[in-house]
């Protein structure tokens, strides 16, 4: 691979990761409703899911999903329903969660698992890699599939860094919210509403 192509890909990857989407919004919600560690645990889950999508794009499985309207829609709506389920859970949480030490110990393993499920149930991620990675493959002695795999792992690395930064920033926003009791008492409603927005965003977007 040429250095210029790798740098160009990295630039595009950073811009695309920073754009508002289901993954970074999901990380932001977890950090704002709990703490940065919750966001980071979610980030690791999301990036673990990315490994599956990158592998699928590399071996061509993403093309199968893209070409089958039924499979694509099935996975997409399953993801949207999962987010609506998380929204329902959030609305049922106590309004004072996370205030004055009343929150139960965070289940980071559960958040990691939620991140994996959230990412795997978004078929647009596989289609995204299928469309993006080949654009930066260059003629060389290295196999095309290997180049795509390396580019995909580079994308994963920068995504993890950005998601971690989002977690840290979102926790600072959370601290500001908690200074206003009326906002803190509605944190569960805010989280549930964000899950609904993310779920609708996932369901309504086309290929």
C-alpha cells in the first residue's frame, strides 16, 4: 500500500467517524447517563463488532447482504427494535440513577455486549466498508483482501480513539447536567429519547 493512500484513507475515516451516527451517539448517551468508563466499555463493544463487519467486507459477505433486500431490511429493523427496547428500559429506570452515589455498580461487561449487538445489527456498517475499502486499495504485491483487512483495522483503531475522546467529553457534559437537579432527575428520559432517535435514524435510512 502507498503511504499517500493510507493517509488519505485515515483522513476520510476520521471525518466519517466524527459525523453524527448511531455508533458515536450510542457512546455519547452511555457516557452522559453513566460515566466515561461506561462509554469506553461500549466503544470496545462497538469496535469488536467492527471486526466482524471488516472481515465480512474483506471476504465479500457484505455484498450478499447488500444484494438481498430482505436480509438487509431484516437486520436493519432488528437493530432498530433493539434500540427501542433499550429506550423502554431507560424509561423504566429510576429518575435519580447516578445521583449522590445511588447508582448501582456499572455493569461494564453488559455495556460491552450491548456495543457488540448494536454494531452487528447495523447492516449499513458492512455495506459502508464494502464501498469504502476498495477505493483505497493500490496495485502492489500485497493481496487486495489483505490490503482491505489492514485498512479496516486502521479504521477500527482511529474509531476507538475517537469514541474514547467522545466518552471523556460526554462525561464532562454529564457533570454539568448533574449540577442542575431538574436535568439530573430526567437523565433516564434523556437517554431513552436518544435511543429512540438513534433507532429511528437506523430504521429510516436507506442503503
